[in-house]
C-alpha cells in the first residue's frame, strides 16, 4: 500500500510563527534597552531596573527560540513528535502567566505611570506563547500520525474516545 501525505503547510506556518516571534523578541529587547537608557538619564532607577529585567527576558527568549528554530529546521517531520517531547522549554506554559504579569503592570501604569510599554510587550509575548503552544501540539499529533502511516503501523494505532466513559 502506498501512502501519499502532504503536510508542508503546517510546518511552514510553525516556522513563520517562530521567525515572527524571534523578530518580535529582538525588537522588544531593543526597545526595552532604549527605555533603560531613557529612565537612567531621567534619574528614575526603579523603572530602569524593571526595563533592564524586561530586556534580559526578551534577549533570553530571542536566543532560546533562535536555537529552537535552528534545531527544528534540521529535524525531519517524521520525528517532530519525539523532538517536541524531548525539548525542554515548555512552550505555552507561561503564556497565561505573561498575560497576568502584563495586567499587573497595566494596573501599576494606571496608578503610577511608566509601565505601559512593558505591559503591552509582555502581553503580546504571552499571546505568542499561547499560539505557539497550540501549533506545536497540533503539529506533534500530525507528525506522529505521519510517522505511523509511513512506517505502516496504522493497524496498531488505537484511537480512544475520551467521552466514552
């Protein structure tokens, strides 16, 4: 039996999301570092420290996702499901935490001012994490099914209905 499968669209979509996320992280790191300098010159050290932490957060995110993107390009589609299970950063796990932190910073911006930019940047970062989490999980399932189809193990697959209990 010959199996023909085409799944390049999903892979390309994940790669585009990752590239966009790395560019966003780099842009956010540059913007936060510029705000660090601005608040240092205006003698507001507590805000400059907060934006310095934001700079480190976005630089770390940029480097981590750049490495992930490089490894993902070298990985075959059949083994994506193993790659995603082995890769250590939990994508999307911190998405809601980023959104909650951005809400706290937005409240601080309303009360005192100066935190709105960082709140917006972290909120968008959280949204990226959630979208990336969903894409990775759907691609992991698709990769596993593709792997089983190409290895001719389709008769060993069991699909369990979660609502049957």
